[in-house]
């Protein structure tokens, strides 16, 4: 093999390589797609869980929507306040104090409090129970206790207690709203973490019937309405509803409620609830649904 | 007539996937859903046609005159890899929806042995330019056909109670084997 053929081989291969490299380099410049650099920067700060809690298809969809002005900077429920601040910094806008929101089950009708209509032996899913007969509990509005919310939670923040009620771990809850979507009775609500007073009942039945159904139900007696000094709680359609615009979270309504259907969270009670929840976690496996 | 025979032979009788066992990785990997299998098949067909034309030109205008046929492997791999990159950039610029649909598959095609196999086979069979073109279209459509059939079967399989030990890769291999056997029936077509 003479030197010339080696040179021809090397030259033609090198030439081809150079030709394609140059072609690709030119094409890269010519065919550059202008992508807003802010999209990439937002993608870097958001958690990337692709949970869909923001309502957009995945985190990339959310970042795109923020840059296009279709979503707000604090639209990522998982990232919370610091991510919202970072996105706002990238976009150069101010955010209006998006407080962290956590989920809460608006029902206290556990195994002990509720009345029964029969035995439910179907699939252990709230949606399945709703489809057949509404489960074994008599209350049409109450928690079915079969744990669809706990199964849907991507962050393992919801546990079903021994009393078959969901207990939300506020530290783990990111407010993504998956449980809100999945609950067939719309009992999971997202509330700002600073809310201290809640009506933990959704029963719209008239008082007489509501008492029969559950010992912790709102019986529409109106005592809370009379007690409230701020005109913030009203009985609407047989159910007490708090107007959080006016509510000062004093908790007076909770003190007069005959069925303790209104919850008032004080520091002491939180500690007690956590201890109870911890105890229940171990008990839950032994409990029958 | 000759062109038709080349076309049918590439698509059915010598089907790239099921008779020559080229491009098995996308055949197994991208055949879970008919939609994506079809997209992948069309993307491969597209790249095959372009790659076949360019490799034919390079072989006959550069490698043959310099008597460098021995270097066809290196040259073809170079061509195919850069071509796929170029096509990817071009599609991204021209049609964003098409890019989103094919985007994941295009880089996969870069290392798809079916394309290199096509370029090498075309040289081996001593096809002229038009014949190479028909060979490429036939091979690409044959590839698409195999992928779509496979995806269709696998979609149906989702609803079937497969014995535990056969689930996943095992049943896929069994199907691929049965399909290859079925395609042997085309041998008497011409």
C-alpha cells in the first residue's frame, strides 16, 4: 500500500467529516429556534414533580404558560412561596402573598360518630362505594373512609386514621390538590395554613335528620351565627359556612357548637392531634375498614 | 416491473425487521402503542429515503472513483449520524408539532442499524439511484408495517391474562418470533 492511497483515504474521510461538521454548524446557526431563555430558567427552579397540580400539562407546560402570561408566578402549588419568589424574580414581577395551602378533610364522621345503613363489602375505594350504594355510612355527604385521597397523594401526606378518616400531615402536604380532585364527595378542601376555624361538616340535611346520621354533624341550629361578633358565620342551606373575609379566627363559634362540628385549632390541640395521629398510624393496619 | 419487485421484496419478503432482524431495538422498544409505533415508522422511512439517496451519491461519486469502497462503513455511519441531526434541526424549525411528535424518536434513529443495513445492502445489490430509492421506501414501509402490527398485538395483550412467567419481555419475544414465522410465508410471493 503506497503513501498516496493512504493520503487519499485520510483526505476523503477527513473531507467528508469536515463537510458534514461545517454543514451541521451552519444549520445549527441558521435553524436556531428562538426559545425564551426564561422558560429554561423557570424549569430550573420549579420542583419538576410533573404532578399537574397547577393545571398545566407537566412542569414544562407550566413554565411555558408563565412566560406567555397564562399562569401566575405563584401558580406552582408544590414549590410554595420560595419557588414563587424565584419565578417572580425571573419574570420581574411582584407576587401577592401566596400563602401555603394545605388539604383538610371537611368531615368528622368516623366509625364511632356515624350511623350505618348496612354493610359494604365491595372494592375498597371511595369511588367504587359511591357508585354502588354510597358505602356503609348513612350520611350522604360524609367521608367514606376508604382512602382514595391517601392513595392519590403523591407526597404520602394523608393517612387514614383508625377511625377511618383521613389525617393530613401539614408538613408533608404541598397543596397540589390531587386529593381534592379524587374525593367523590368533595370533602378535601385546600385552605391557607393560617386558617384556624373550620366547619368540619358538609351535611345539608335538616337538623333533625343530620343528628340521626352523625353525632358530629352541623344541625343548622344557628348558635354559631348568633355568637359570632364579626358576622362571619352563617347557616346557608342547613349548613354553617364561614366567610373568611370577615373571620378573625377567634373560635367563639366552636365553643357554642353543640355537636363540635366546628374546629378551632389552637397550639395545644395541634400537639394533641399529632400525637393521636401517630398512635393511629400504628393502629390503622389492625383496624377493619 | 423491476422497481415493483424491489419494493415488494424490501417491504415484505425481506422485511428488515422480521426477516433480516435489523432495527430490533425500536421494534421492541417503541411498539407499545400504535400511535407512537406509526410515528416512529414514518420517521424511519423518512430518514431511510434521505440516507439512501445521500449514501448512494457518496458511494458512487466519492468512494468508487477513489477506490475507497473499503471505507463505506465509516462513511455511511458519518453520513447517517449527521443527516439525522440535520433533519432533527430542520423539523424543529419548520414544524414544531411534528418535532414534538417525532422528537423522541429522531435521536434513536441515529443509531438504528436498519438504516446502515439499508445503505450497505443497496451497495451490495448494486442498485442504481432509482432502484435504491424504491428499495428505501419499501424497506421503510416494511419497517412501519412490522412496528404497527407488533404494537397492535401488544395493545390487545394489555387486556389478556398472560401467564405470570411470560409477562413483559418474554411474551414480546414470542410474538416477534411468531411474526417472523408468519412473514416467512411471503417468501413464495414472487
